[in-house]
C-alpha cells in the first residue's frame, strides 16, 4: 500500500461533506497519514465498552472520535470562511504553503 499524503494538518477547521455527520464543522485533532484519515473533534463519535479493571472498578461506555477519511472532509479557508479546494505553491523565500483556490490566500496558521 502506498504512503498516504493529505492536505490537512492538525488544528485545521474542516467541514464534513459526506456521511452521517455531513454539514458539521470541527477541528482536526490528529492526522493518520498512512491511512489517509484524520480524527476531527466531536465528529464521527463511537461508543467503546471498557472492561472493569483494577484501577477502574466499574466498567463503562466511553464515547470517542473515530477516524474519518480525508475524502469526506473539506478545509475551511480562514480568510474567505468558505470550504474549497486547496493548492500548494512555493513562495519566493522557498517556503511551501497551502492556498485556497477560490480566494488565493494562504491557509497556513498565522504565527
């Protein structure tokens, strides 16, 4: 299987464009690049049954985020606040940045 490449990074704002959470917006918590999947805050919630252990005397049901495929997500541009496609370009100083194809502005986090 080929190494996965994704245009999403941690802390990006994304919108779900397909699946049970379609239309919801969240922040990327973790990127799982080899699988082309990401974990988004409060999106694709699942329930896991935890067995009772020495530390945790009582079993419980835990809700947590499950990975979602990057093809079901679209980046929200911080400048124009629209979802859109993302391109990559190299600036004059040699840094590589992602840019919004609709407004042309950089979508990298401002430092």
